[in-house]
C-alpha cells in the first residue's frame, strides 16, 4: 500500500515538474481562475521588487500578502530563484501527504467509534458499516484526489500562494485529528494570517481537540473549558503573528492592503466566485450593505447552525465550512476548490446516499471547459460579453453548493438509517423520509 | 449764503489741496505699476511642407507684492491675476492642445504641449494643504478658460521630483516637489469656447494687434493648434533684488497648405488667418513679425512681399538661422498688411533630417487582459544624452515595476535613478521617473507591463467602448546643440531674446503621443439581473442548509406527507366528505 502511495507522489511530482518546465506555466499562471489578485505570483514578485527598491509595497495597489509572506517570498525570489518550482512542488506533495495522514487517523477513529456504537445500531445496517479495507482505501483516495486533481495541479503550476495556504490548512487538519492544541492553533493562525477566512475553522478544531483529549474521561469540566482554551490560544498566536508582521513592516498599514482588500473587494477582476460581477453591477448606494451581506454569508452565517447540528462530527463541520468558504469567499481560486474536493473521499461511505453526484460532476466538467472558452470570447475575440463568463461562474458555484448540501444530507440520512434501520415503513405502510 | 470771488478762489484752493495729493498718489501708483506688453509672431515653413505660426503675447508687470497685489491691474488680466494670487501660485502653466506635434518631421516647437489639456503649477513654499488648493485652482481655471480642468484632482495628478523645475525665479534654492502638481486631460477637445476667453485676457482683446488674426475658423482647421498660458516670476533687473510677474500667452499653429485647398506651397497672412493685419495693438511696447528664412539657403527658396524692415542672423548652439523681421510699429498702415511668401519653383521636398532627440510610444499585447507600453527614444546625437523619462499612468492601468526593461541596441541599460510612486485605486496615478543615459546614435526602448482593470459599471464614460486615454510621457533633456531648437532662453521672455542666445545646454521637454485603450466592459443593461441571479445562487445554499440545521429527519407514512396538490385537495373537499358519509 505504502509503495503505491509513494508511486503516486512520484508521478504527481513528475507531472507538476513537467508542466512547470513547459511553456504552459505562464499560460496557467495568467488564468483568472487560477491566479486572483490575492494569490498571484506576479504580484508577489512585484511586492518583493518594490521592497528591494525601498518602496513600501503596501503603498500601492498590487501587493496583498502579509509582511511575513513578503519576507519569506522575498527570500525565496532572491536566494532560491532556481528552486522556486521545486519548492512549490514539494509544498504541494507535502500537503497531499498531510491530508493522507489526516485521512488515515480519521478513518481509524471512525472505525473505533463504529465498534463502540455498534450495539446501538439497527439490525439491518450491516451494509452501511465501514469495513476494514476502508481504513486503507480512503486515505489513498484522499491523497490521489489531491495529487491528481487537475484544479490542484493547475494551482501548483500557476505558482499561486494558495499552495502555501493549502499547506497550512492541511497541517491544521492533521494537528486537529492528532489533538495537538498548540501546533493546530499555530497552523491555523498561519492560514488565517494569509487568507483570513480559515479563522472560523477554530470552532471545529477546538471541538475536535476537546473531544479527542477528554475522550474516555468523564471530565465534563475540561470538555467545556478546552474549546475556549483552544480559541484563546488561537487568538493569542494570531495576534502574535500580526504583531510580528507589523514589526517586520514597521507599521500596521499592511492590514488595509491585506484584510481590507479581502473584505472590501475593491478589485473586480473576474474569478470563479460570485463577488466580481455582483459588485461591478452594484448600485453605489447599496454597496456597503451588500458587501456586509456577502461577507457574513461567506464567513459567519453557517458557522453557528452547522456547529450546533454537527458538533458530534467536527471533521465534517470543518470540511463543510472550508467548502462553503471556497464557494463564497471574495477571491476564490481553483486551488481552494481542489483542496476541499480532496477531503471528500474521507466520506466515501456517504457516497451511496448522494443523489446529485452525476449532475454535479457534469456541471464541473462543463463549466471547467466552458469557462476558458467564454473568457476567450469575451476578452480576446470580443464576440461575447461579461454575462457569458458570469453565467459559467454561477453554474460552477451552483454545482459546488449542490455538492456540499448533498453530502450533508447524505450524512443525516446515513445517521438516521444506522439508528432506525433501512426499512421505510410506518405501521406497515410505505413511508418517506422528510425533514420536519 | 453768497460767495464772493475771493471765497470761490479759496474754495478752489482748498479743493486743490485736498485733491491734488490724491491725484499725485494715483499717478504715482501708475508709475509704480510698471508693465509692458509685447506681441510677436513667428512664421516658419517646416521641412515637411507645413507652415508653423507661433504667436506670443508677453506681459511683464512689476507688481507690488502683498495681499492686494492683483487688485489694481493695468495690462495684466485681473481675472487671471486673482486666480493666481488667491491660490498661492508661484508658477502656472496651462496648455490646451489639439493634435500632435510631430518632432520627427517638424523639429522642436518654441513651447511644447501635450495633446489635450495640460496643467502644471508650482505653489509657494508656504502653502498649506496643497491638494485642496490645487483642486480649487483647477476649478477656477476651468471657469476662466471654459475647459474641463475641473476634472483634475488628486486621482490624476503627479508631483514629479525631477521633471518639472520652476522656470522662473526661486527665492530659496531648496525645492520641495510636494509643491508641484502636474496633470493632463488627454481627452480634452480644444475649441472656440476656449479661444474666446483666452483672447479676453489680452490687453487689446481681439480688436487690435496680432490677436485680431486669431479667428476660430482658421485656427481649428490646422493640423495642430495649441493655446498656452504661462505665469512665472522673473527678475526685475540684472541684480534680481525684486521680481516681476510675467504672463506669456502663446498660440502654436501648424498649417498644411496642400490640405487647406491651395494648389501650391505659397502662403500669406491672408491665406493662413483669413485676413491681413490692420496694425499693432496700441498698448503694446513692441510688435514684431519674424519669418524664418533659414531654409532658403538649403531648400527651395521663397520671396517675401513686402520687404522686411530688418534681417537678423542668429547663431545659437552652433547652428545659424536667419530671420526677416517686420517691426509693425514702424510700418505705415494705409491698408491691411499681408505678408506673402511665394516659391519661384515648385517646392522640392528634401530627405527629412530628424532632430537630435524624438520619441514615440505605443501599446503592445492583444486582448483586454494584460499589455505593455513601449516608448522608443531616438538619439541622433553623436554623443550620449542624459534624459529624464516621466511616465504618467492613470490608476486604472496598474503597472508592474519589476517588468521595466530599458534596452538600447540589444543591450539592457540600468537606469541611473528611478523614482516610482505606486498608484492607488481611485485616488492616485502611477508615476515613474527614470533617469537614463542613452547611448549615441541609438534607439532606446522602454518597456513596462500593465494589467487591464475591471471598473465598476458607473465608472465607465457614456461611450465606454471608445476607450480610456493615457496622458503622454515626458522626456526632458539638456541638448548640447541648438539644432532645430527654437525654445526661449530662461532669462528672456520674448522670441527676440532667443536670437543669438547660446547656452551650454538647451532644455528640451518632449511629449509623446497619448494612448488610448479599451478596458473590458460589463453589460450595462444587467444590474438587476445580476443582483437577482447572484442572490439566487446564495439562496440555493441558504435554503438546504437552513433545512439541514433546523429540521430533523423523520419517517412519515404516505398519507400524512403528501404533496401540496393532495393537501390542497383534501382541504377543499374537507367539507364534502362528511356529507358523503352521511348518505
């Protein structure tokens, strides 16, 4: 099994290396779906260049990385410019490996939980149960879904800084399932520092860590305190990183160019998200209102209800929050989409209950093909207009929404079936499952 | 009461005593307010067959300093004076130009101007809140000249560090570029409504003197016309203990005689301006017409009618030029003066010898995603030249400084100095100044990449697909030779002072073409549709997630959980069922 995984790493590395060395690299890096103003490597280069020239990169409009990022990337560009491609590949492979390890641990946990609760399950649910081979298969699927996902490959070849955000996120997931509080908080703070939206993963992370660390013990007190401790620790680490950044850049003005830029959405360059055309066509008077509405929708709206519903299953909570952010954030890119897609094979056992798999995959394929075509028609041959591309991004977002809601429905249905059996009968009559 | 003759005399004496001092004071004030007005016209046939006419009206005023400086004006236009005085202006340069000066074929003009409107100002060192006062100044000037100068504000103004030095006297030599503002409106269209208020600033208006030649119909059918207004402080005397104010009003016109419908190359005042000259402006200290006849010695010669009053040979920077001078004040006017130039043989065009330095600029790349700006600077001098290149890029065209490449003859040149102020969305343009040493007899290419920005739908002009203009780049250099150079020396205000004015270097500021790009446009008819569709997609997520999180799954038998139709039916027939049972 392990040799298979290493084969996969080697192959995925080779594919990325070949693409990075080919002429496609620039083409991919220039795609709006891959590079957004927030993660494009060209802007990072510009920022580092300005910094070397003695000009504050946050004075201009092009650079939106944090000072910490600026410092690291500047070093990479100056000292390791020969190895840039290799660094990106290694980070991507490392992300895949972290996710693989996460899946291994998580699947083991699921099976342990299953054996514990088996007695309470309904009788006819043998077919629904996780089998021991899932323990091996799921992680391999996760790794493959990351390694050979075309979105992730494009993201790596396009050399976006999302590669590093994904690495931080993957580290967060691994530390979360391992129940290691401080490393988890640190990784999450790093991801938050760069992309802001991952901040809300602190909720599933703290729940998970609390559950993991107090497992077996009937110490209710620590179960209540632990989540707060994790949140507090996260806040401290994040503040420390921000303070460190401000010391690096000499002032707090970077906040406006980084988080201000994420929250206010001043750059309306098209991407795969919903913000760009909405705020291009927005009436100036309603702009602040809708910016607030859309940002709340992207960040907080689903946090509380989903936490209340899925607090037993923080991993699913974390994944669905990551997915919803990737759909609704202000500058989403394919790297974000690919990341949560790679997590889905952990819920391989739910796939039986998913109803829209075919529709969603058709949507994904069609929009992925149509997107670049209508972009070319609009921007280069000028025979289409912005509506075409907007339509494609809408369809893409719809497909992702279907996918997320479908997997949540599937989870609920499976839980129901486990506890109440597969029979759909009430008093001997055929019955239906409804949400009430 | 009856006055005797004595009383009358007494009264008159008293009145005299009271009034005379006032009268003397008044005369004194007039004497203190020394001012002079010179009108000049330079006519020059260009090597390309065009005719260049340059009018210059100079008012020099030894203005009393102080807050009431512009309250008593004689020849100086009070309207302009008040605008300059109120806004703490030290130097003011406005040009309104239609067309492009073709340096390669026409040589250098007397004063350069960028296409459209161009405005640059030095404020006094004690000015507070320069940005605010600059906005007010552009508003006032916009009213004065009927131009859209009020669209100039901080989002499209630069404070160049090296390119703009004060042209006049400066009290203390440490200059702070935070007091200079430069802006262009490349899209500005110059027309009669700008010419009329401009002419009203002249002492004789357009009634008398050279200004009577400026008729809108004959100005606006030229290939190039440029109105200028330049205020600067100059030295009152050689010691320079006191300063005077100089106002230079200029008009540059380039006529294409062939296009204007005359079958030959001959030109005359009447052909150019529609009528002859009726006499000098009575308020003018001097009125001169100069005709550049240098080309008579090398190219096809032309004869002038009537004979000039004087011939001047000027040697400047190693190059000799000849002028025929008409002193209008010394000529007698029985009828309109018409200076006629006739070519004895059809004009033969020689091979064009381009000037020492000229430039061109264009946009590369296709599509509306990313592109580059290329500026080619030609140096025809036998020695290297040091130039300052000022790039003025609007905020909606973000440039990447790390893509800046300066290449001459296949070799990359490292700029001696770079000054870059990154732009900010909707509040500041990108300004880049590069100090370069360009090699002898070379073409230097400056290349920089930019992105196309996607604007909000209300930020596009009504004709969105017409495109957006980018103002010209400015190339400043000190030319070591005076070839083709016609600019005025710094000390002298008149064209006359430029004769035989050899200096170590001749300050030249070239303006390149302004560019136009079409930014990608959204569909302007769609706002409601877009808002509805995007919100629908958000709702698509909200609905199911709301269901999942607020409801619980349960099993319902077929009857109790029927569709809407059946439920409606059951509600409708609720009343009837018991009846049926009753039967």
